[in-house]
C-alpha cells in the first residue's frame, strides 16, 4: 500500500468567491473561468504522478458542484474549519487518519508547478520532517509532513494572506525542532501582473 497522499485544495468556482483581486480587473466571469482553467491544468498534472491524491473541496456543501466540474472518479474530502489554517490542519489530520504516512498539500492556482516538485516533496519526507514550497508573494504553494512529526501548531496565529506567511511558518517549524526541506520558488496567480507573466509563458487559453 502506498503511504503517500497529495491533498489538492480547490474552491467551488463561484462568482465573488475565487480570484477576487483579479476579478476587480478582469471581471467576475473571467475570474471564474481563469480559476477553473488553473485548477483543471493542475489536476491534469497531478494525475500523472505516482502518488495517490484527494481533492479537498470548499465549501463542504459544494461537493456536487465540484464533482460535476472535475468528475466523480476521485476521492473527495470536504475542507473543515473556520479559516484556511484550520482547513489545512484538519485535512492533514484526515489524511493521517486514513493511514497515510506522508501527506503533501498544494493549492489550485499554480499552473506551472512541475510534477517533479510534488514527487520531490514526498521523497524529501523520507529524511526530513516537513517540506515547504515558497511562493513569490510571501506565502507558500506546498506544505507537507510525516505523520509522526506533524504538528497542528504551525497553523496557529498565522497572518493568512500576508507576505510573511512563509517566513513565519518556517520559523514555527524550526521552533518545533523540525528538519525542513525547501522547494524552489513558484508563482501563484493572484494579481494582474501574475496573469500577465503566465500569458507570456504559455499559449494556453487563460482569460
């Protein structure tokens, strides 16, 4: 039995609920279409991996909407919690309850994320306690733990949505005495400048 699980975080693609900063520039409809394109591009990459994965969806009442969008052939887990930190923490707890020994979480707006980075994240957890992938905006695009060294405390008191999340998370991990593997920087797509860079790198049909 494979002891790995990739947790793929997605939101229901509803107007006003996804890519709000970009929606102010490109409009609500285009923002929804963009988010759907980003997520399906990532899912197509994830499906090529050697690891099992689960789609962690939000909000929990949107399961049918998301299955109609992405398909019903995957394992789905609702995100539970009052904020992003709680939802991530609870998803890791759920993965370890299901028997995973190594769990890695990724967001759904990093369309350039190489499959090799996800595979490297799992490999690193053979020797390290945690793995993290920093984003250029100061957050992170990937986080992973071993079951024996997972600590929910790394999500406590975190200023979500700010440019200090990565630094503060690494500091929290080090305070817990964890050995951390850091992946290369990646860019998630949150602003008009991010979208411009993406369009310059790909011929894909992004709004």
